[in-house]
């Protein structure tokens, strides 16, 4: 791929200093206005399962008067039996407090979760879990979230995955044409001879139809590979 750079992932959203000089306005607007959210999985392992064989789990619907003082608990929207792991419940959380859940003190997390399970499963005889593990998508510096979504702001500002997917081009001058570099230095007498794309955007957030998904990520990688191939074929 020589002088080309390939980038994907939600890090763009929260890292405005990633590029110097800054990205073109259209890419920046897309990054600013496309939504990017977090989802968290919570695995709870017990010594023994305390639920009947035909029980699959529950989704949590809090009544106003029952809302917990641990505000982050209401972002956990349910617990379900984990396929092929007979002693494990899997909880899902999404919303504003996922990063709180993923970074909080372990004992406080376990305490809150057990309070919630006791509240929603009053008929079950719960044992204390021997292990609780959460994913860390929202605080992992290589991801900083889970996946993108189309936001109202993006539609208001008429931007989205297609704008984010626009490659960044540089003008290449005669003397530099054969060099495998994107340096934009030029002598005053030189005329630009070609526009060379040097920065490509792949990843689910650049897929207009399949954002948020693995197949969206894969198809955009193929799309950008095609863009590079066609650039060299036509050069
Ligand atoms: C809990 C969960 C469940 C999901 N379930 C499904 C599902 O059932 N079906 C489905 O289709 N999708 C699902 N997804 C979504 C799917 O996983 C993502 O949409 C997909 O993985 C995104 O791929 P990507 O290549 O766009 O980004 P990523 O997989 O995030 O890849 C980005 C890459 O960029 C790297 N990177 C970050 N910063 C830098 C940097 N500064 N320099 C260089 N590299 C950097 C990262 O290390 C990472 O490897 C799920 C996601 C989560 C979190």
C-alpha cells in the first residue's frame, strides 16, 4: 500500500488531535455528527445455577418509584442465561453510563448488580457470584465505544458515513511523482500533475447501509481496497 494510510475505528470521534494538518471540513463534520455509542456485556458466574431449566432471563423495566439510587443500574437492560455456560448470566448495558459501569470499583459493581437481581427475582434463591467480568469497549483506548449510529444531528447537517468515507487527497508535483511519499513540498515552478489519495477511511462507521456491523466493516475494507487498486490502475 506504499504511501497510503488506512484507518478505521471509533477513536476518530474522541480524538480531535489525531491528524495534523486537520482533516478536511467534510470529514470533520461527519466525525462530529455521526453518533457513536457504547454497549457493555456483564458476565456473572455463580457456583451453581439458581434458576429453573426453562428460565431464559429477564429484561428490566423500572417503575419510576423503584428507580435505584445507583443511577448506572438503569442502563443495564436485562440478564439472560448464557448459551452453553450453565452457571453464567449475561447482562447487557447501553446508554450514558456504560463507561461508569466499565470503570467502577469491582465490589460496588457486584453489590449493585446483586441488588438489582434481588429486586427483579424475588422468588429465586440467589447465591453470591464467584466472578463478575465486564467488557471494556468504552474505555479501551483502541476503541472508545462500540459502534456508530445515524444521529439526528447528522441528518440535520446532511452528513454521515458517505462523507466520512471520502479519502483525503494531496496534490502531487512533477518531481515527487515517482517518490513513494505524500510529502506536499514543492518548488514554486512546479505544477501539480495528479491528485493522489493518501488517507482512506474504512470501518463500520463509513458504511451507509451496514453501519454498526461486522459486515459493514468488512465491505468498507473491500471498498477502500478497490479504491486504491483503481487509483493505481488509472495512474
Ligand atoms: C458487544 C458487541 C456486540 C456486537 N455484536 C455484533 C453482532 O452481533 N453482529 C455484528 O455484525 N456486529 C456486532 N457488533 C459490532 C461489530 O463488532 C463492529 O461494528 C465492528 O467490529 C467494527 O469494526 P471496525 O473495523 O469498524 O472497527 P474496530 O473493530 O473497532 O477496529 C478498529 C481498529 O482500529 C485500531 N485503532 C484504534 N486507534 C488506532 C490508532 N490511533 N491507530 C491505529 N489503529 C488504531 C483498533 O485497535 C482496532 O483494531 C458488536 C459490537 C459489540 C461491542
